[in-house]
C-alpha cells in the first residue's frame, strides 16, 4: 500500500474550475469570469479594519428580484455563533434577498452583546438596501471569543453597499476569506442557466457542516430549494474533514430567481459544491495533499460512516499522507478503533488498497473492505503537517 499524492501549489491548482478527478461536471458547462454574478445579483466588498493590510473584510451580496427563493443551512454546533442564531431566529429562510458578511472576527462566544451586534449588522444592511431585516442573512468568520468592533463594521457595510456591482463577485469572495491561500469561486453557464458561487474554508472543518461559508446565486428555476441544497451539501460539504472540528459559524446560502425560465441542469449544483468542498480540504490550514477514504462492506451505514471518519481524522493516517509513508497499519488501527468491541477478524493488508506513490498526483485514494455487509461511505480529508501546527499555534498572536 502507498499514498498517491503531491504538493498542492500555493494558489489555484490548474486553470479550470473543475480540476478534481473526483468531480464530474455536466456536459456543456461554460466557465465565465467569476467576478460576474448570475443575472439579477450584485455584490461588493470593503475594508473596515478587521483584517490587516487593507484587505477586504466586509461583503454584501443582494438579489434585485423580489421573487427570489432561497435556502440556508447552518452549523449544528451547540455553541453556535451570534450570526447563526440571528439567522435562525429572524430570517425568512425561503425568501432571503441579501447576505452581509465579515471576516476576521467570528462573533462567537460573545454573549448578548455579540447577538445584538449581529442584529445591528443585519439591520444596517437592510436599511442600506431598502429591505426588511428578515430578508437579510448575516454571516461572520474569524477569531472566536473576541468582541466585534461593531461601529467599525457598520461603516464597512456602508462602504460595501457603495461598491455593489453585477461584477462584484471577486470583491465579495475576497471579503469572506481568512486563512485561505486562494479564493474559491466560480461563475458558470449551462444552457440558459447561470450559476455563481463563492466559498471559504481553512481549519475547523468537519460536518456538520464542515469554519466554512458558501454563497450560491442562480437564475435557474428551483422548485424546492431546501431539497436541492440539502442533497448537494450532503454529497459535498458533509463529506469533508480537515481537523475533525465542527465550526461555530458554518453557513451555506442558495438564492435562485428563476428568471432564466429553465431548471438547474442535472448535477450542476452538486458538481459545484463538491469542487468547492474539495478545494476547502486542499486549502485546509497547511494542507499539502488531499485524500479520499472509501469504506465498503460495512454492516450498516452508521458503521461505514464511523470507520471512514475514524481513518480520515486519524492524526497518524494524516501525517502518513503528508509524508507519503505507505504505513497501512495506521489505517487498520483506525478502522479497528472505530469498531472497538465488535467481533471482527483481523484487518490485514489485503483489505486495504491505495494508489501507487506518485509525485505528480495531488489526490490520494484509500480503500478499505470490511466484508461485514453491503454498506459504504466515503470522506475527503487533508494531510496534517508542520504548517497546520504553526498556523493554529500562532492564530491569535
């Protein structure tokens, strides 16, 4: 057994958005300038001082169509951040017209003041855009436990409003990133439909949902946005892990105007979210390699999931992936740990399969067969190297 992997470049890998071998894009998809949003949407960003160096740290995305339909998915972490709680309490989740976002401060573990600050962000964005506050979602990402300098952020919202543009996708994308080494964004046309998306992710990545934010805009007709978003997320953001830690701030928002008169092409939303999810793993804090673990022959779906995640989150397996060390015993140990107490035959090398070691392949495949049933599960995960420790050891200093 050996790992197939290679260093991830410090920047966007390849020239095509769909650059992972695990993602199958629908036929006839045209890649457009990611600055250009789907028709009916505008976005913008501004710098308010949450991030150093004049970097964009406040963003807005708004739909100009009144008949927009939407769906929003939020972290299940019991210690959810203030913006997540505000969205749960106040948003008309099926008719969200806009989202206001800041990066550099998660506004999590900030008590009643933090909640009031998230409400203030929502209300300010609504006033600037001429919308009811219930139609504006709020999302934040960054350091946990630090009070939000709300007056500074409110000024940034005003600046982002002034910069709103149909070609504001890049500015908005820049406004949501934290430790990301490269942006995660796209604009695609498939037949009559256009879809644009922006995402961020670094560390604290583990379902549900995997700290990450994702915003999707389209002019497609989406009859059941909740079902569409849940299905696409279940197959993407719910299938990844960087460090096994569930974020306090995860937010995924889908907005659709239906102005094209055409439905979403089959598989388009799923392919976009899967590509973004794999990029989040590839850009996990300090990541240099991506792996996919596939468990077959499990006795139940729960068992397959448990084994796959035990392998993907094992620091021993992740460091072996980092060093391209063909130590299959670490995989067997992690699988056995997940099945502790079960009556199981020894897991030998014949039950574990992986691609040959190669310097020019950035994605590793691990397969393990349990021969206990017909259930299966898979997870994409990152390696674990020196850079992850450095970033997180120095995160607030």
